C-alpha cells in the first residue's frame, strides 16, 4: 500500500467515523482547522510512543491504538478539558494491510469512546513510532494545573493504582487468570478520567494524571504548588486483582509503578462530600498537603519513604 492509498483507505474512514462540531476541516488539506468557541481556551499536548520503549515489540495493533490514544487523552482529562480532535504521526517499518486494518478499527472505537475526532497526521517509514497531538478546550481560566495546592488540601486519587505495573509480568502469559486479565486490560486500554476531570473544574486546586507512579506524580504536584505531600500508605486504593496477582508487591506497584492513568488531585476538604456525590468514580483520600517540600509516605505512623523533589525519572527507567 502506498502512502496516499494508506491515508485514504485506512485513516479517512477513522476520521469519518467520529466527528466533532469544533473540527471545521479534517484530513485532506495541508492543515486541519479547529474553531475555538468564545470564552474557551485551547488545551493541547503531544505524546510519542516508541516500540520497545513504551510498548512491547510485536504488540497487538488493537492494543497499540487503545493504549496510544488513552495515554494521550489522559493529559486532557488531567487538565479538566473536553476533547475535540487529535493528529497522528505514524512511522511504520512496512505497510501491512492486516496490521493497519486492526489498528484503524481499534483507533476508531477508542476515538468514539473518548468523543475525539481524528483531524490529520503524517505517515512515514521507519522504526514503529506513534506521535499523537491531542486538542481539547476548557472555559477560559478553568484548566486544572499542577500548581495551586495549599496546606490543608486533601490528596485524592481515582480508581485503583498499580494495576498496569502488575500487568507487566503477565504480558506474555498464554492463558491469563481472570485477575491477570483485569490487570492486562488496564495496561492495554487505559481509560482517561474525562468526566472526573471536567467535574473537578473550580473545585480541585491542582491535578495530574498518574503516568509515572503515584510517588513521582504527587511529587510534581507538591513541587509545582510549593507544598509537601503526606501520603498514608494504608489508604492507597489497591484492586482485588492486583492483590491476588502481586500479593505483597501490590503496594510498591501502586506507589512506584506507572501507566495507570488515574487522576491525582488536591481538594479543599469542604468540597469532599459534594464531589463524591457529583461523580460516578471511586475516589480515595490518600493524604494531605502540608507546609514544606517533597513527599512523605506514612504507614501506621512510621515514615516508610520520603524524598524532596526526588522520584524524578531521569534514572534507569526514565522516558
Ligand atoms: P502534507 O504533505 O501537506 O503534509 P500529507 O500528504 O502528509 O500532507 O497528508 C495528506 C493529508 O492526510 C493531510 O490532511 C494529513 O493530515 C493526512 N494524514 C497523513 N497521514 C495521516 C495519518 N497517519 N493519520 C491521519 N491523517 C493523516
Ligand atoms: Mg502540506
């Protein structure tokens, strides 16, 4: 398949399958055109996934599509943005029709799940790499940022943590158990917390999506806000599946494993009850912002880990 045939046969149908009223012009011209409504701001971000670094070699193209779009859209959720459209720069070693059709089918379904339209992209030959730029909008001034937390704010996380890290050991499993299937689904198909993100506008004082592990990501909130994060290990939400598969390692996956794409945010305590009533997502209070800097983790009153602006990932497993 040549480049133009590939765009016409594979990507134009994806673009036609999910549209958005703000996307005025999509695939087929030199640029796409997005309208920004009055009183709204454009929120955008780009993510690159490289084979062998961000996903395994010979990864199922259906999982690649759901993972790539989920990871990219999660950044919009973390800002409290409503998704509009995205571009896809795809570098492929070869254009295999079966692979591309499976990829496109899954991409169309994920685009539909997140209500985000494919606006354009670029197609080149080389080692398998995907770059997705996602666009969303927020009412002007209402995007959630990493800065803004204050001492006394609760630290809250959605869903459960550590599942995607627990999945890494089961990726090659020929017949996974039910619990392993749950973990694998979290890895292959991250579900950005979009509804929660928009519900947090005007309530949360800071927010981030958990892509690098709770310790690392909460450290970003603490640093950007000029506070210290105190976490209570016993209140970190662990799924039944993670406990079943990983036993005693469950907590360390939840603290240091990445790829869960839950939201971690700070909230003045007076909003806690109304927020719980307003959203359909399990929320756990995992700690509190206090004066100081860095992150401390307590378990039964003893400090089990601490760091100042540490947990940065320019180390061995950085990306
Ligand atoms: P140009 O040379 O002007 O950059 P291209 O020939 O690369 O344009 O692309 C033609 C059209 O197809 C453009 O609208 C572009 O956005 C779209 N396109 C190319 N590759 C992809 C892709 N992988 N996914 C979605 N749209 C794509
Ligand atoms: Mg051009």
